[in-house]
C-alpha cells in the first residue's frame, strides 16, 4: 500500500462511551424517505394499513430498487409532504426478530445461480444498502462482480459509530459475515482495514482473521480521513484513471447486517447511533430501530437546545433539518455543536492553552493531547489567500486546494482540470485549516460539479 | 469587557450598509474585530474551523520580532521608537484609505509590514523618508496588486529598495555607534545631528574598504547597522520561535542560510585573502533578519516545500554574489525581491511535476 499523506486528527469533547444503550421502545416511528445516498421515492405500502416488521415500505428506483424496510410492525401513515413514512401503534418486539415476517419477501428468480440468490436476498432484506462503490460512493450493482472488496472496521470522523463499539460483542458475527462475503467474489481479495493500534480487541480480531487466506489485512494510522474508501482504494492501487470500476466497500455495520441476513434470515431492524459533541451532556451510543424519534434521542443524551445537529461528523456531516423527525436508515452518528459563539476580548493575543490548531501556534502545543471544546465559530474573518500552504499539506488526496482557489478567483476554468479537483475526497480539511477562512471545500465541490457537467454532454454525444 | 462590546454592537448599524457612516465601515469592522473575536459562524461543512486566523498568524510574527526590536532600542536609542511610530502611522493610513476606497476589509498583513520595515532602516534616517518609503512599499508593493495575499513583492522590502535606489546617500550613512553597558542607549535619542554617536560604516561597508571586522560582535549586535538587523542572537531567538509555531517555514530559512554559507564558503576557499569566511557573511548585515522574517513571508514565497528550497537558494546565493561582486554593500533585499519574482514560477513548476505524478490516479 502506498503511503498515506496529509490528514489531521482533531479531538473533540463529547466522545460517546463504548457502552451501547437501548432506549425504551417507541410508540411511533418516523422513517425519512431521503437519506444521504438514497431517495426512496417509490412507496409500495398503502396508507392506514398494518405492516409487520421487515415489510418493504418503499424503494429507490434509481438505485437497483434498494428497499426501505419497516423496522417495526404497526400502522402506516404516509406523510409525503414531510418526506417520511410514519408507523403508528408500533408493536413491540419481544425476543429479537421473533415476529419478523419472512413469507412476504419476494422469491429470487429461479434463473439465478447460488451467488445470485445470495445477492438477491441481501438486496431485498436491506443489507445491500451498506455497500458502496469506492470511486463513486454510490450503490454498486448487486449482480456485478467486484474487482476487490474493502472492509473497514474503523470510522474516524468525530462522531460516528466506532467499529470497536459494534465489534465488541459481535466478533463471531463479524467473522461469519466475512465468510459469507467470499461467495460473492470470484477469487478477488478482501482488504480488511484495521487501525494501527494494539488493543486487546484488535489483537483478538487479528488472531481470528489469520485463518482466512482470502483476507488481506491493511493497517492504517487512525488519522482523519484515512478511512475514506476512495483514498484507500487509490492507495491500494485498486483504482486508477483508466480503471475505476467496481471496487466495493463495506463497514463493520454492513458485515454484521450480511451475517444477520444470511445466517439468521433476519433483517437488521436496529441501528447503533452515536450521539456526541460538545453540546451533549451525556454522549452515548444508542441501539434504536430506524425511524426512532430524533427528539427523544436528543433528549435522552441531554443535548443543549438551539444547537446545530449534524447527521454525521463535524467535517462532512449535513445539518439535520427541523422537518426530519426520525433516524434515517443511513445515519451512523449525530454530532451536536453549540451555536453560541462567545466574542472574547483580544482573543488572538491570548496564549490559547485550550485551542489546538494545525500549526502549533497556540500554547496548547505544549500540552499533551486533549479533547477540545469546539463550536460553530468561523474563528476569524475571511481574507485573501496568503499562500501558507496548509491546505496542500493537510490534503489526503495530495492536490493543491490553494492553486484551485486561485484559478477559481481568476475564473480560469480551462486550467482547473489540470489541478485534479476530481481527486478530492470531500474530507473538508482544507477549509478547516485555512487561516484566511476560505471555504475551499465548497469551492472545489462546485468546480467538480461544473467539470462533471461539462463532461456529460460529450459522453452523451459519443 | 462586555460593556465595550455592547457599545460596539450599538454603534454597528451606523457603519453597516445604509448607515450614516457606511464609508468608514472597514475601519469600524477592523477595530471591532481587532478587539473582539468575530461572531461569524460556519454555514456548511466543515462545521468547525481551526482556531488559527490571520490575526493570530500575523501577531505571532510580531511577537517573534520583539527580541530584535528590543535589541534595536538598546543599541540605537529611543529614536527607533519614532521610526516605528511613523511607519505604522503613515502605512496604516495608506492601508485604511485603500480599504475605504475599495470597500474591502482592512487586512492584518500591515501589522507585520509596519514593524519589519523600520527594523531594516538605518537608525538616523529622516522621518519623512521613513514615511515616504512605507507609502511606496504599501501602495506600490501591495495595494496596487490587490492587497495582502495578492502582492508579488514583500512590501517592506519594496519600500526599503525604493529608498535605497532613490536616496542612496541617506540610506548608506548615518549609522550609529551601538550602545553598550547596562542601559545601552536606552536613555538617548540619537539623531543624525548627534555627531559623537555617528559612525561611518557598517561591517559590510568596512569590508568594501578591505577592513575585516570580528565575527563575534556580528552575532551579539554591538556593531553599527540597520535598527533590527544587527543582533544575530536576538533574531535567531525570535526566529526560532516563529519556526516552532510553523508560521515561518524552516525550509526557507535553512535554504537561505545554507546556500549563502556554501556560496560564501566556496569564494573563501578559492581566495581566502579576498573573501571573508562564510560564517562572517551569515552574521553580517541583514542576512539573518532577511532569512527569518522577510524571506519567510508566505505570500511572496512559494507555497510548496520543494519550491521553498529553490527560492531560499536563489536568495542566499544572490545575496553573497551582490555583496562580493557589485557596488552595493548589502544584497539581501535585492535578492529577496528576485526570489519574490521567481516564487510564482517556482510554484508553478513544482505543481506541474506534482500533478504529473497524480496523472494516473483516480
């Protein structure tokens, strides 16, 4: 594997503990139809009907009809205006998954081979949604053959559900899931990405994996965003400019879901969601069904009101709109940041023992590593680029954000392509470190979009 | 300090759009954001930002220059203070006028220029020349290019070069015999009229006449020369602080000093009677100050690590060449200007190579 460059580690207060809490069963579920990757626009259930756990509620016609499943049984209320399906009078589950209905699941077409049958089952039982294509980030074609599979046990961005939390009690399930993955491949390797640390759990997993010849262990430093799949695929030499196809990726959660579907024929109705951040008093991991009321979860974690709630981490998370009422099926973590920005007197000349920055420009550089209390402050005024070069030093994709910024400033679109904005992995670190507070991340995103638009009509012409 | 913040917040609407004093908005904004950290918040991902901003960035450079400024006070007396005040006042006015005309924000970059510039002037330079030079530096060197961040040349160096070319006599005379003892010249106000304190030449000037002074005073600072350039120890102390905070790049500094050392070393090896030892050149004149505080200006130096090595090498080698083979006594500022011109080109070349390497990546 080629050496990973750039990256930056930030530590934020409000890290959820490794204990997974199970909150009380909800009476109503609010299942959002839109997630980061999916739009379940084709609703297949009727209003005011009763469904059982595991019923397909809707699917995304643009992405291989990936289904949205009912995480609990109950009565359906369609709420198209708010983009959600409400399940009322939720039937509690007694023993895990005991009342899952399996008969209504569509049977696999008989012309499929055994591998095809497995894929069909994974797709229809909601485990396929965990797969991602390394190059595009989209859902891969279930019937295609990947050129490699990358499985990652780590998520570094604060705060997402950590792999070690998921793995702690499910190690057997994880290894079984890995075994299930093998028939999907035809001698292509599985790269298991592992943090370069030696905890008891890590050693235990490594010990277990040792017997699996088709799994290659890849150890990476725990620095954001080295867990990015596109970056890993690039560094492992799996994708290149001429060959971007079919590198599949999966995280711990996905492997556990595959095991649940293929070993027990049960859908994964619950998700582990991390709630953390400086504005959370009791950061924790919660095991909840998809659609669990957001307000109740935030209340349980004792979040400060009027804060910014992010679906995902501080770098790449999206602001949760007030309209979203429940946990979506792709949510891994909710980060809560305070919107209260204090204006302190002559802050820039204070030593800054509590502020850590990319350049050791604060007295905190003299302290050992500590967790920082961050908020949504811009931390300075927008200025012209001073060419400090921090953005290119921190960039894991090894591109030069400041050069792209200058070309954008000159509206020089012709040369932009040369600086490879398409390699950007959307980590947001360039914007984070910029002392001139330029939002390089969104500038590069806009450039990428523009270049893609320019490219599409050409392709269509051929 | 909440009372002050309340007053400022109450005044804010007058300086905002359609306020009575909208024209002076930049000035108010600068004052408000100088006193209190900004209330701006992030709007989209990434939702948190690094606490380092340009104000901190620039103030650290000023902190790093405190030792050599104090050394300047000690060796050359209280007149240094007037030179600094004139530099800040005249340059500050130019900066504000441009910000108001262009309706842009006042940039912190000037805080650094305003201090670097007086430190590289002869201590008895007439104050009107100080003002003229800083005006030239700020306007021609920076504002005409679009302000801090878009300038090609280091404004302080541009201002000094202008003076050196336009007023060569004033810029190469009026040196002060450095103070000594416990109080140095801290109680004196030495001007061009104080005949007993005036010295004829700096060590580099004497070198042109074939007189080779000792090395040690060059590093201690008790030699005549520009205000902040004489004390090697003070410069290195402040400079190391700057390198440790990574505001200045150690690569640039190392490259300038090593290349100058090697170049001077080669010359000394070829003809030891004509050329002085390499270490002497490192300590003499403005090389140390230039290497630590002027060559490292991020705006006018390359952003790439590889580029910094080449850029530094240009400065180091050209300085020694000018010192030994031209009519000019000191070559650091011309060398830095030359490096400034080359730096966008160097960056471009490095980027080309860097991107070539990424050609097949996806």
